[in-house]
């Protein structure tokens, strides 16, 4: 059967190949026929295209050559040119073997020059009809651009009869001649001969190809038959050999199976082969050897049963002991022979009564269920008792076996583990930082209460979610992952996280990987804290540093500005002294002087904010202080209307001016921000007498007070907002537009002044802040009014000033007062001059801020030369309240008018 089965595929392959070869030949002939038609048309089209391009290029080349010829013969007439053989040879050239060029008139399309004179003076359409042998004159069709036109003959039905060429105009016109165009066409007969030859060559090639393929296919069919016949013979011989071998191997396997069935496990199949049957024989040998090894004797079973460390007892269906191991005998303190036949629940170890629950045994024997329970003895030991029913071949309960395992140490370990777990849970929950545990899949599996408190989430919103939902920036998330991958930990990294309110809060995170016993990573622990308050404090510090820089910059600007004002004021004073009141510019100069004085007041008010934050009180007129702040604020907020309702007779108040300025500026800024579209601010002062105070947040004693109210027409606030106004970092503004510390600092300042603040506000009705200050009976500290008279004098003054223009103006002012002036551009020069001429110098007018030696250093050096030297210090940023001056030195702030200069100098010289 195997041999027959081997020949059937060979016969089928021969039949299939015969049918396939016939079909292949048929398909080949069909394909060659289709190819002949399709490729013949493509070849003809390609030849048309090549000839088309050749004619087109020839026309362009001849046009270029003729243009060059006309350019080189500008004085040659058209008639002379037409008779010139060289010109005619250039104009009429062959286009390969298929066409030729000629020259026509651009206006009427008549042929002017042609190699065949029979075409000359003929129209292009008639010449094409003669050349193409068309019986009637068809319509001449043009296409293309003016620089290159293609022409063809079209019949009335619109079908192209002849498409011969191109017309290219010449850029130059011959002398006394017409506008010319070069034409190029194709001879129909020549082109048909070329195409017919190509068709014949292509047809011959396809016929030869078909003949070769048929011959090769016939040869392959004969060779294939010989190969299949040889394979059939070889298959017959192999089948005979294989059949003989299979019969022998099957016989050996049959004998081995009969031996194993008889119980002879030592029987082995000798010399198994390497094929599948040989593999089966080796498997049977190994199985027999394994069964022989695993069949143990009764003694081996007894030894194994007795070495078990746990007590094991076997009972029958009545509960009587049939066997027990050595561990059970020692545990029950009986000999094995004594225990046989005894009822199992009656056997108790010494001092351990009722250690074996009888109902578990009955449940296993009667119901056939495996039972487990823990049993505690009087001495504190705990046993895990397991009772398993044993079944016979019919599935009925025939016996039972129970095992008692001492799990006292295990129970103790469980208690210690529970205690450690509780301790760890308390440690995690009591941690002052947010703590989360993340598994290897990135899911948050645990978080402590501090985390929920700082970020506002509930456990069901966080647990079993991927931790990435907390990050607001994917870029920061990837940075943390990269650092964790590179270093294995992330320490103190600041990121932006989502709060449960969907707000973005800054946070500081630290992450470390968690490793198992084998060193593999199974998760990570993350410490996270909400640092919003820390960031806010840092911003306040940065803001304070910025304000310090601005204050320093303001001082420098004020110094330069005051020097400029000093120059303007001095020059104005000098000019005024040279003209009369009737002069037309006198009024303008007076206005300039008035504006300089106003500019001086602005810089003084600006510099008042640079004073130190020490708490120094003095009697102050609150109206004057409010006027100063309001004027400064109004200059920067022209969109606001500031109304003043100031009581004329207002008692003084003991305050630190700089701190009260800070409070008032904060209130004005808050009012402005509450009116983004502009509005009105009302400033009111009045004196009141308090007898009954009802606000528990402020402790005011009865007595006289001065009230200052700041009222705006802004958006107002509700009661909830008003109740949180003085809390640090509380703000109603957008992030980045408010620190939340303005009113908190105002509260501290007012408490230091034993005052109070009352707030009245409603949404849509604006807000009113009223400040209460204890009234003082002292007179307000006021600046001495400037006297308007000029005091002339005599003497020599050493003028030390680094600014040349200001030094020149100051010299002229002093000379106008009658003094002689010696100039010095810096401190070093002043010291040399004073060392040489100190006997004639009566006073030194010294600038405080100079390059090199400043004013104080120069003063110290002058006093070392002459302890009795008289000095007046001048500066554009310092005043007597801001600088600690040496004893016996006067100070004069810039810009100073001529009256103050004369009075100050005269007073020092007269002292």
C-alpha cells in the first residue's frame, strides 16, 4: 500500500504538468499577440514624438543661425540676401531623412525660400497640400506660443490629416525686407517608411521569442519526465526497506508491552533506533526504570512515616486509632502499641486536656469533609489541627488522618508582624509630609492623610490611579522620570501639581525606588509637600529685594535730577538778576523757577520712601502727610478722580511717617485695583471722641482720635472676603497680581500705633477703610519756611563739585553774593588747594557724592589738616534725617535757591 501510494503523486504530477504546459503555451501566444498590438502602437507613438522633437529643435536652430546672419549683414537688402547661396543654404536645411526647413513671410504665410523652387511663392497651406498629396485644401491649424508655433492640416470633420512642423519668428528684420519666420516640416512618405520598418522588426522579434519559448518548454517537459521516473524507482526501493524495518520495531514494542503487563519491570528493549519508534522504545525503557525505582518497600514507607516532625494519627470509621507515627507517640506520651484501638479524642497529652476537638473528627468521618482548626492548650501552645477523610475505590469514607502542627512560633510572628504593620501605618499617617506609594505600573496604592490634606483630594480620587494625573506639565514629568532613571532617586525637585480644586500649586517631591529581596524594583515611595506658602514668601523676599533695588535706583536718579534742577535754578536766578521786572521774559523765568521748586518737592517726596524701617514716631499733621501721598499717587493714576475732604483744624498724631505712608499707599493701590475702569477715591479726615468701642479685633481706649477714611467706588466685597482681609497671603487678585501681605502689614503697623481699622463694603457698592489714630496735644513737626531775602557776604569759599556745569553755576551764584570762589573738581584736588591756601579759605562748600574721595572722606581729610575748618555738605539725595553727619557740619540739599544759599553761608561764616 505504501508503494502504491508513492506512485500516485508521481502520476498526478505528470498529468498536472502536461495540462499546465499546454495552458502556458496558449497564454504565451495570447500575450505575444496583445504585446504586438500594444507595443507597436507605443513604438510608433514614440517615433512620432522623437521626429516631432527633432523637427522642433531644427526650426529653433535655423532661426538662431538666420538671426545671427542678419545681424552680421545689416546693410544687405532682402533681395540681395535672398539670392545669396549661403543665406539660402542656411534657410533650407534637411531635417535628418524625414523633413526640411524653409523660410516664409510672417504676414501672409507665403514660402519665400525653399530647396524646391516649386514651393516658392506658394502659401503654406497649398504647399502642405502638395507635399502631403491631399486632394482638397484643408484648414490650416496653428497652436503654441508666438515664439514657437506648431501647424497642422485639419479636415472639416476636425481630424488631423498632417501635422508637420513648426514656425519660429526671427527677432531681426532684414534691410528693406519683410518679417520672416523659419518653418520646418516632415515628409509623409519618409516617415511612413521608417514606421513600417520598425513594425516589421518588432513583429519578427516577437515571433522568434515565441518559437524559442516553445522549444525550451518541450525540452523541459521531457527532462521532467525522466526525473519523475527516477524518483518513482527510488521511492519503490526505499518503501521496501522501510517496511521491513518497521515490522521489526513494532515486534520489539509488542514484546515489551506484554512484559510490562506481566509485571516484569526489568525488561528492556535492546538497541532502539533513532526514529520515532526508537524514541518510543527509549521512553518505555525510562518509564519502566522509573516505576522500578518508585516502587518502595514497606520498611521504607514506615521509616518515612516515622520521621515526619508533625504528629500524624490514622483512625478508622469509628474513630479508633489504627496507626500513629513516632512524633504522635511522643506528643501523646504513649507507646504506639498502647494507642492502637483507642478512641482518638480520648488520647490527650499530659497537661493538655481537650486539645483535640471531637466534632472535627466526626465531621470528617460522617460528612467526608476536610476540616481545619486551631487548638490552644493550657500551657499557651497553639496547634493547627487538620483532619482529612480517606476514601476507598467506591468513593466511600473508609478512614481518616489527622495532623497536628505546632504553630505557636508562627502565631507569635503574626502578632509581631501585626504590631510592626500598625507601627508603620501610624508612622506613615503621622508623617508631616505627604507620603505616597506607587507600584511598578505607576498606580498610587497608598497615600497618607497629610497628602490628602495638602492637595485636597479624597482617597477614592487618588488610589489606583496613575500618578501622572497630578502633574500639570508633561515636560516636568519627563524631567523627574529622567532623573529617577539616571540616579535612582529624586531629591527636593520642585514641580507644579494639580490641586483637587484644579488649581496649580507648587510642590517639592523626593522619590526613591523600592527593591525586593532579589534587587528588583517593585515600586517607589514619594514624599511630596505643598510649598505654596514657601513660594509666596520667596516671592515676597524677591519683591522686597526688587523694591530695595528700585529705591537705590530712585536715589541715584534723584541725585542726577536734583543736580540738573540745581543748574536750571542757578541759571534762572542769574538771568533774573540781570533783567528788570518789565522784561518780556521775566514772567517766564519766574515760572521756570517755580517749576524747579515743584520738581524739588517731588524728589523730596519720592526720597521719603527710602527711609529705614525703624519705628520712630513724632508729631505729624495727618493732612500734610495725606496731601503728599495723594499728590504722588494722583500723578501716576490719571484715570482716577481723588476728592479730598480734610478737616482744617486737625490735632497732630504721634506716628512713624514712613510706615503710615506705606499703609496709605497700600489702601490707595487696593482702591485703584478695585476700579479697573476708573472711578473716584474720597479721602476724608476728621477728629472724633470715642466713648464706646465694639470691635473685639482692636483694643482702643476711650479718648480723642483722628480718623482717616479711604472710600472707593469699586466692585466691593462680601462679608466672607472682609473676614479674611488681614490673613497673610489672602488676596482676591489673580495670581501674580497681589501678595496678600498689604493689609496684613497694615494691621501690624496700626496695632503698633495703638490704632484701629474699620472696613465697610458691599458687592457693587465700593469699600471704605477708616483708620483711627490717637490724637496728640503736641504741635506737628514742620519744616522751617524758606525766607525770601538774600544775605550778601564777603570771604573766600572753596567750591568742591565734580559736575562741571553745576560747579560753574554755583560759582556764579556765590560770586553774585559777593564771595571769592576757588574751584576743585574732586576731593583730591580740594585737599591740595586747602593745604596750600588754607589761610585765605573761609568756608568749604563740599559735594557729598563724588568719584574717588566722597564728601565724608574729603571732610575727614580736611579736618586732619585743619580741625576748625568750616564745611557745608551738599547732596541731591541726602538730608539731615537720612544721613548721620559729623558734629559741627551743616547740610544743604540740592537744588537750593539763592536765598537759602546766602542765608546758610552767612550763618556759618558768622558763627
